[in-house]
C-alpha cells in the first residue's frame, strides 16, 4: 500500500518534456523491466508510447498514462510460438521490420513540436530496430535486460567458440573458463549446442546493434557488478547507464502476463518467520516428468514448508499437475502450497520466506537480492548459468545444484541454506547486498546519479 502511494506520488510529481517510444521483446522477463523503465521515465517527465506485438502483452488498463501502438496482427501471422526461444527471436527480428518501420514512421509524422519524440528505446535483442532507426534518423537507446556479466559472456561468444568450449562433449565439465572467470565449462549455456547457428547469429547481431546504439541501459547497479563494468565500457564506448534495480521503483505485478494467485500471500501469512522455501522457475524454463518427481520428493523429504509455483506447461507434455503420482501429492500438500503463478516480489519480501529455489533468470535473481533472500540455483539456459555462478562464487549468497535436479542433492542444498550455519552466512551477505541496493537508489547513490545522467542524456538528443 505504502509502495503504491509512493508510486502514484512519483507519477504525479512529473515535469513534461516530450515523448519516448519503447519496444519490449514479448517475453515476461523482458516486458517487466521495459514497462518498469517506462514508468520510471514517465515519472521523470517523458510521455510514453509502447509499441508491442499482439501476443504476450500485459493488460493496458494497468497503464492508463501510456499510449499503446500494436504491430498489426496480420504481419505476424504464422509466427511459430512453439519454436525454441532463440529461433523465435531471430524470426521476430525478420517479420517485425516492415510493420515496425511503418508504425514509427507514422508516429514521427504525427508528432507535434510540444510532444516531440526524443528517441526509441528497444530491447537489445530486437536488433533489427537499428536499421529502422538509421532509416528514420531517430536516435536509438538499447535496454539489455540481463546482467552485465551475462552480456559479457555473450560478448566473448566468438572467442569461446574458437577455443572449443562450445563443442565440449562433457556438458558437465567442471573445468574453468579462464576467459570468463568464475564460469565453468558446464556454465556455457546448452543452447549453444541446440540452437548454435541461430544463437551465433543472434548474438553477433545484438552486439552490432548495441555498439551502434546511442546508449545502453542496464537493469543492474554498479556495486553489484563492479568487476565487469569497466570491461563492458571499454568494449562498448558509448554512454552506459546502470539505473537498476528497476522493480524497486515500480513492481512487476502490473505487467504480469499470468494472473498472480494471492493465496500465496495469505498462506505465507500463516507461516513462521524465515520458515518457507519459495520455488519458481520463471516464465520459460521447462522440466520433464522425472525432474518434477525429483523436485516433489525432495520437497516432501526436506521437511521444510514450501510455496511452489508450478506454471501450467512447466512440465513438458502436461497441462498442469496431472503427473503427480498417488501418495506424493498428500506428502507434498502436508507442508506446501502450490500455485500456478505468484506475486513474486511480495513473496520474496514476506517475512516467512527464507530461501528461493530459482532458475536464476535475471529478474528473479535481482528481486531475491533486493529482499535479502539466499538462492538455490537450478539454471537452465541463456544467462541463467552465469547468474547462478555469480550467486554462488562471486556474491556467495546461494549455491548451485551442480548435477541437475536430483532429490538427494536438493535435500542437502535445502538443509545447507535453510538450517546450517553456512546458510546464515549467506543470508548475512545477502543483507549487505540489500543495504547496497537501498543506498544506490538514494539521492547521491550510483543508480540515482545514473538515472539523472540518463534523463539529461535523452534531453540532449
Ligand atoms: N514472476 C511472477 N510470478 C511467478 C514467477 C515469476 O510474477 O510466479 C515474475 C518475476 O517476478 C520476474 C519474471 O516473472 O519479474 C520472471 O523473469 P526472470 O528474468 O526471472 O525469468 P524468465 O521468466 O525471463 O525466465
């Protein structure tokens, strides 16, 4: 409630400058930060137009202060929603070019002097927008929604390829990647093997598109990723603004594509402080039935309370919970509460939540850091293995399940984080990071200053 009031004050106290066009990648983990950024920039005095695809888009009525422009549905007909993520992104970059160009062209020609369009802000993965912006002579800023560290690993992709890391037979190799410490060979995402050709192309295009941008925005904060920031600034010598964590200004609830089940909170209200393990693998990661059983048995055997998000479709080949074998459901329901989708930020901020078993998407990782909740990491693809390795080896605020999803290892990890002294130490380090987050957002803090710099930069365009 307090947060909502503070948000509405922020929105009311705004100046009036001109307009920004924002274009998110249509996936939950990308929509959330882009819409949060939109609210931040609106509160700073910019009018906002969101350009979006007709699929995967949040409820517009949660954003009455924005203007929305949809890319015509017919231009995306036949877009394969079931392809692998990388292939989908590559295709999206092809099919959106014409309708997006037409849309921006129309918006530019309809804009007036007192509401002039300063620039386009697009997800870095929507690299085709570079050519549209060049064509229409519109400055373009990119938002990269991953961590700086994960972006750096993508930057190293050609070197990793050349050195043979991407064709390693043993995908569980513990060998270090000296070019990207503290990563191990097994942290190089498997996607590299599965969608290698498309991935290589997507990364190369993203890098070219980012280098050519007027500036880069990051949903992170300087103190968290100090070790890699100078390298990125050297490799991308354009203005770079670390203004996160975005969700500390505006929550992700308004841009949720799925309905958040509030019973998660009423159930947590009945639990003792620091007694609950929260389990969620985000909006895209999927597991097979065997992994689902291993998870369920581990949770039942751990003897800890748990709140488990089982997203419809997360178990490959199943609608929802139908693979539960007899007997297991009872064992699980004694100690746990299962929902399809949770108000995650509220869950992580709840006093009952002790630990987050996560796939380590960047939003989830940041949200956990901001609430001081240690993480058990089950990364699967993309930036997740890098985030997980940083959680364990750099920030030392959690641990990685090194052998996939195996019940004994999970039970041990739950004990280590929720009961043992080791877990208490992780929580203390998390509390230090949480304090740093609060400081970086205060007047004079690193993200605060960076945001001021961004506003001035946009006004100079
Ligand atoms: N999320 C949520 N409810 C859930 C699970 C996730 O609201 O039950 C939100 C979460 O707060 C985060 C986003 O969905 O903002 C997931 O983004 P992330 O980068 O962690 O993972 P992705 O879904 O992109 O893999």
